[in-house]
């Protein structure tokens, strides 16, 4: 027999737990069997369940925390109350706007561009008559947004008074500023929800830009406060808006200063 001829070693399943495979592995004829992923998967699931349990009170306001007094450890609840109170204190300090600001053209530079170095500024340009359906819809949305997100400045003015000859067909137009520059522009509401555009549609854009923090407790509370139809005063939640239309978060380009 030629000793240099290769020997064909029978291998049925190299990953099988058989005595023959153990012999082959010891002689390094087949590689070691890879570890089973099951323990790692089980560990990950355990950690996920533990994290979900530890964070079960995230997003709940003070009233909702009080309702859990019979179900949760008092010291544990109190730590979350202190956290919420601190968050509310910080939010109160940041909420310096809280309403829609009408803006004139001569004020635009300091009321919008310069102010955007301190906070996000959202400008709504309405139709010249203020009567087209989409402008009317967004005026309502703007009021609700301004009342909820007091750390963001919401401004409003007629488009033709801001830009001479600006066509009504391009209204409403939304300009979102930060650090002195336009970060996003929306011309009409076609890319949102048309004349059904709601608060959640605009909030989704602001979350995508970073003007609103993802996971903010005010977003969570609005989700829970929706009525049976899934809509509030000026529309539904971010989740519903995202289901209806994927929001394009890429910065718009503009030559407006």
C-alpha cells in the first residue's frame, strides 16, 4: 500500500456529538465543534427582561407614579419621583417660549436667525389670505406644538410679507432653524399628511432633527392620552404619523438667509 496516498476519513456530520467525531477532533482531523448559541441567547433574553423590569417606570409622570404606590417599593418609587421633579425643573427653566410668535420682516434676523443660536426655531409661512386649508391646519398644529414644547420657538408670518411675490401654491412653508442656519424646509404638506397633517407629523420631523429628544416623557404621555380614535386636538401621535408616512430627515437646501 502506498503510504503517501491520502486516506478518506468517513465523516457523517462534523458537528454531531459522536464518539467517532470526538476521536477525529482529538487528532485535529476535523475542527472543534462551535459552542452552542443557546446559552448566549438565553443570557441575552434574561438581561433584556431584567432591563425592562428595571426601566418599567420610565416615561411615567408623577400622577402615574402615585397610582403605583400599592404595587411598587416606596423607596424605589420615590427615586423616580425625584428624577421626574428634577426633569420638570430643568424643563421649566428651558421653556421660555410657550406660544406662537408673530414675526415681521424687519424682525426676522434677530427673532429667527439670531435666536436659533440659543434654541431651535420653527417658522410657519402661511398663505397671503391665511385661508388655504393646509395653512389653516398647520396654524392649529403650531399652537399646540408651541404650548407643549416651550423650549422650541415657534414663529408665524404671511409668506408674501416675508418674501415678496412668494406664490400661495407653495404655502404653507415650514423653515426649521438651528445655529443660524436652515436645517429643514417643508414646502406645502404633501410630504407630511396634506390637510390631515397632525402634531405627530411635525413632532416626528423635530425628533429626527434632534430638536425634540427621542423618548421625551411628553411624547410618551401624549401617546397614553390619545382618545379612542387615536387623535388629539390637532391630530395623532408620532407612532401613527410614522405608520402613515416615513419622514424624510435629510436637511433641505435653501438660499434663504
